[in-house]
């Protein structure tokens, strides 16, 4: 993956608008967050292969970035995006990594289901 | 370490075997005991991507699968089974299906010892669910034909509630294999080893004690 280049990511988001796409969205503190620090409130959410169609998608912020997709009846949103990649299957992979290189958030858009 | 007929190791993630159990596995294999390692997921949800990132969410499982195979090869495990579940979803699988998966392996392999996580004391929800499935499968067997159950526990309250581990395996003779296994899970452990030198693993008493002693709790059926 490479650090976000807003224009490239925005183009990739635009190219995938108004068509059926599969979404992977996750946020995580890691399964050991509360084990390592008992005062830490661990939370996370994860959805894989949600089939949606967005009419509008935007990347905003000064970095780390936010990405929002306006879908027919609602929204998909991720905060903390630092890196992106368009992989060999033409999927748009976006992720936010903390200072130690640990993934904290991921938002991925694909024309075919994720494995 | 007692000589076993067959050892079945059941963990959810590639690298779960590395820190606390790989020396024990290596010792059993050196004793000529067959070892089956059933690894339930490929650690798809691992978080170490590196800075700058060396991989992404979709490619991580491919890397971890290779690391798992390499670790098994270093240990001499001939029967490595990747069970095809997904990281962080183990606890949401059907409980009976999970129990059956373990029961079938026990029927097939007839192990004299099973190594897994101690449910309630192993922190990660996948660890808890894996250990619980193994316990359920063993519990269904008549008490006299049950294999021994050595469980890994590391929650903050484990010693307080379970007491000290009743099995401590000194694995110093195979420490070099263990270190190579830990390193084989490079995507997960490289960062950790950045702070530990080769010299430390042979001379630093705290690190040596951590590497050389593998602790297990024999499961207590209620």
C-alpha cells in the first residue's frame, strides 16, 4: 500500500460509483487492547461482502483521511484512512495504520466478492 | 515430558503455537510422537501491516499461511490441518458444529494428549471459543477414555483463579527450534524481535526463562 494521494483515491472512488460493489469495512483496537490496559474500552465492527451501490463517494480531510459513500438508503463511512492500493484484481483497498503499523480501520471496494 | 501416543494441538491462529507451545511440540516430535496441528483460521484479521505497510488486509492471510507451513516444517509436523474458519468469527460459529469438528479429529487420531487454550483464561475470543469447543468434545467422552488436556492460559487473572500452572516443560534443548518457529511467523513477530538480540536469547535470564519454560494447566472438569 502507499500513502493516500487524495486525487488518485477520489478517481478510484468515482470509477466505482453507480454499480454493484462489495464492501469490506472494519475498525478494531485489537483483541488484546483491554488485556494490555484494563482501563481501555475495546470496540470494533466488521462487515465483509456487503453488496451496495453508491451514488456519491468522497475522500476528505488533511490526513488521516475520511471516506464516505452515499448509498441508496444510507451511508458507509470510515475515519483514519492513511494508505491505499488498487490491487491486481482492481479492488480499491484503503486502510488506516497507527504509528506502529497496526491496522486500525479498513474500507475496501470490489466489483467481485471478497474471498 | 511423558511419551505420548499422539498429540493433537488445536489453536485458532497461525503463531498461537509459537510462543507457549512450540518447544513442547518439538520435543514430542523428537521423541517420535506424531503431532497433529489443527489451526482453525489463517489469522486473516491480524493488524501488523508494518510501517510502511508490507501487505494489506487481503494479502495477509496468504502470507500467514506460508508462515504457518514454514513453522510446521521447522517443527517437523507432518499433519498440519488448516480448518478454514475465519479469524475473529470462531465464537460465532455453531457450537455443535465446532464440537463435532473436534470430536471427529479425536475419533480419527485417538490422541493421548490435547493442547489448546484454557477457556475463560485465554483473552482472545477466538482462543476462548477454540478451547471451549475442545473441552466440550472431550467432556462428551467417557471419563476413563479421555485424553489429557493441557491448556494454555494467560489472562491477567489466570494464576489468581487457576493457581500456578501444574505442567512446566523445560524446552531448553530445543530452544533454537522454538526461536526459529517464532521468527517464521515474521509478519507477526518481526517487530518484537527488533528489540531482542540473538545474544539475549542465550544470556538474558528473563528472556531465557520466558523462552525455555512452557506452562500448561491441566483442565479441571467441573
